[in-house]
């Protein structure tokens, strides 16, 4: 599925499942924060310690970083990179692709290790991928059912006509 090719939205149940998966990941790794960002740069969810930076700007930069790295991957003959790691002196972040539409960002410090984050993020990505595929499929089905909102225009015209 092409990035951004279909509309999608969450139910309260979807958001709860996403939040639980991220909380479980944080509990297992002792990472500080997990963020979900869609490939267009919109912040989807934040769990854990509240960031001390502007999360909206961070989401935009995260999406741009992932897109730039996709281009770099193609230059060296790869289709894409499904994960990225940025290490700082005190803080690090691990980014992982979820369902080709969302990026999971784990922010962590010396309270955990890269190895543990990498190990546990695989299960989290798998769980989130299943969840997002269901969300995307539901969005795709809704747009393919012309009868779903058939007559809505007539009803609106009657209300305001």
C-alpha cells in the first residue's frame, strides 16, 4: 500500500489497544517515551514521559528523517530501511516502520540498552502492524461502500434547503 493512499481513523478501542501496546513496550524496556507518527508527519500517539520538546515539530522531522533514509536505502540498492537508530551522548532514539504508514519512535537513555529496545520493539511492531492493518482495511472498506452515505446529501439539502 502506498504511503498516504487511503484515509483511516481510529476508534476508541483502537486507540486503547495502541496505547496498551506502547505501555507494555515501555514497561519491558524502561525506555522513556514512545511516539507514533504517521508518514505525513502527524503525531498519532505519545506514551510515557512527556517530551520536553515540541512533539508536533518532532513528528514532522521524524517523518522527513524516515523519508530521507528511504531514499538513501534506494541509492544503495535496498527497498527501504525498516528501522533507524540515532545515538546521542545521553539520549538515543530507535525508529521502526509499522505497516508502511506509521513510525514507532522509542526515546531512551542509559536506563536501558539498545539491544533490549531492538528485541522488544520487534514484538511491538508486529502487534501494531496487525492493529493498523485492521484500521486501514476498515477505512478502505468504508470508502468502497457507496451506499454507506447514500442519501446523506439529500438529507442535508432537506435540512438546509
